C-alpha cells in the first residue's frame, strides 16, 4: 500500500484516536493514549564500527484498557531528507502478519486492523533503521575511543527507540545488542546473556523487570573495566569505567553507595530494582539517573575525593526512589523527581556530615534562588500545560527551590508527620505514577492539616518571602512589639515565622512563632525585659530575605 493510500485509510481512525488522546486539563500538552497500557518492550539493536547506522527491532506488548481502540501511536523520529538522520520503518506486524502504518515527523501511527476489547493483549513488532540525530550518541570518548551511549532526557528516546516517550507510561523492558566483540554492553536490570556469535560479533541481553519510563531506557557500549563490589542487601553493586581510568574510577565510584542505599531504604522504603551500577558515560553532563545503571560524565572519575561528584552520586541514587520508582505523571510535576532528589541529597549530607553541612547546602541554594527569582519572578515550580520541553527543568527553579519547598513543608508539619507522609506516599505510588496533588494528600493525611494554601503559594507561583521588620520593647507594658511587612510583589505568604529572643542573664534563647498572613502585621509578645538580641528563622526553615532592626523611639 502506498503512503498516500495508507494515510487516507487511517484518517478516520486516527482522528478519533487523537481526540481520545487529548491531554487532561491542567496537565502538559503531550497527546496520551488512555486506552492502551504498554506492559513491556523488547528492543534488539545491531551496531557496527563501519557506520553510525543502527538496525533495530522493537516488540511492544500492550493491553487494552477499554473497548474501541484501533490505533497505536508510538514516538519515533522519522528520517529527515535534509540531514539523512532519523529512523526509517520498514515493517510493522503482529502475530497475524503485516500492519498498515504511517510514519511522519515524530509519530509512528499503526492501524491495529480492528478495535480492541478491554483486557485483551497484543504484541506489535517494528523493524527500523537509521542514524540517530540525538538520543544515542555515537562518538569518541575523552580517550578517543569509539563509544555508544544513550542520553534520553527528556524526550530523546524517540530518536532511536519506538516508544511512548513520556513519563505517564512505564513498562518493563529487554535490551539485546549485537555489536563488535571488543565492546562490552551495559543496560537496565540484570545481564541475562552474552553470546559470541563468531565473525567478531557478540550478542548481549539485559532484562529490566520493574516498569520504568522511556527516558530511563539505556544502553552503553564501550571498552570497560568492570568491578563487582560486595552485594548490598542481596543486590549486585558494580562500577563500569573506561580501562584508562580503572584505578581512579573504581575508587571514585566506591563511595558513598552503600551508605546512601541504606539511608534511603531505611527512611523511605524498599529499593525497587535488581542491582545498582555506576557507569562512566560519554556525553552525559553531571549524572543521569538511569534505573539500575546510573550514567556519569566522562570527567566524573577524575578526582575520587571530589565533594561535587560525591553529591552527584547521592543525588542520582536518590532518584532511584524519586523519579524512577515514583514517577511524575506528566512533565508539569517534574519537581517530584528533581526537587525530591535535591532535598534528599541534603538530608543524606546531614546524616553523614552533620547539621552545619546541611545548612550550608540549603543556604547556597537559597542564595541561588534569590538571584534566580529576581530575573524570573513568575517562574512556577509546577508548570501549567507545559508544551515546550526546553523549559521542563530549571536547575534553580525546579531542583533547588523544589528542594526548599520540601524543607519548609517539613518545618510546617514537623519531622514525625513529614517522614510518615513520605513513607506513605512512596508506598502507595512505588513503581507507578504520582501528581503533586497525590503528594499533598499523603502529607495532609500524615499531618492532619489542610496544606492546600502551602502547596499553592510555593508551587504554582513565583517568588519568595521578603520581609522588612522593626522591633521595640515597651517596658511599661512588658511587651515586645514587632512590625512586619512583606515586600515581595506577589500576594502575601501565609507561613509560620520563628523568632529567637535572647535575654540578659539567660543562657539559652526563647523561640516564639508568628503567623505571617498579611502584607503588614503587628505582633505583641509578652516580655518583661528588653532582649539582648532578636533573630528571625533561627532554625533556617523559611525561604526568605529579611531586614530586622530595632525601632528607636
């Protein structure tokens, strides 16, 4: 069938499918397929040293969630005549034979040959090939050796894999790679096969049994030195580095893996996956939270004692819980991944290095947020129908400010309720999806408080608290009087504000809590003696800038 005739034959069916795939109100604008649940993918790739072309076959096993679905749409970037890059599909078939399809732009639309019934399953195979424009980097590493490394974030898996390239769909996967035998292959899950095929080729197969989103499907093909470290709670721990970096790489990746895994599993909940590996990977900036096989940049092993890379490793390990196991339902809620990984890195720093190091990290983040908000006063952490994938993340607005939101929430509800809510949220959504509202409900249940105002003011609008305040002691009335004004252009925040008061002759401090709610407020605190000092936010719980001075009569 010609492409024109196929396009015409599919028009009616695809119109209905596109209408059914419209994004729900308040979510990002990616077209969904609510009637289809992908159970697993099986990818088979052939790589060579003769060219950058890949040959692939993907088997998609799906289940219909409702009656009447007759079209499957996958993300796969078509070959561009101008650049010669992209994928060309040669065949789509199911167990009964070939299926009609249209492949244009970034969408592969498959006519399933009839409407499915809820509960029924199908297996669709796609044969394709081409040179990836991105998503799979085929290039020399820092030592000049040829390598192949995936880099899918946020929607680049579609450049080399036919998938539903969005976090709302999670599936198990298998990755089989046939490549020259001088390479080793690392991917998700457990290694289940290595077979030398002769003629200089080797087939390697990895299986990921726990469902994950498409951005986490990964492959790394290079010459590696591999260290198998003692298992952690029955799970293999590995380091994969270039042979030239063997000694420094093994030392760099050794810490703090076990301690971080202990910390997160003991405080949050069970680790979801079969193993954990650290992988030196070409093309990655910083770290990439690939499920079970975390990728780090070429220079990640240059200094085994680097505090920066130590924190990066903790951050990526935290992602195995936040982002990987509990995945945001759409891109609007990406802070549930990056904000959480940022704050839980701070929490591990507090556990390992102490309170001063924890506060230092929060203070550095606050200073960055202050500068960011001055330039981006309307940036909101939870997006509203995000369409531009280039804006899916802000290193300050999503990571650091998102982390600060969790820190302030902990201060509002208290430690016990915070950890109870965190564990309940993880338990309910592990290996599935969650929204910001899901997280809010978990924290409300744990704390017994209505948190809607807190979530709205910190996640759905820009800015931070800016206070100007004066204090005066009235000895006749035995009172401390505080005049507080919120200066930020956004509407006033409703937040508790701690005030530390030191008095003559007392070794400790008194702490009182004021409830901010209005643009201008006056507070009166019973205090017979004039204080020697007054300070706002002594426990560093509030994202704010404040000026506080004594008012001279």
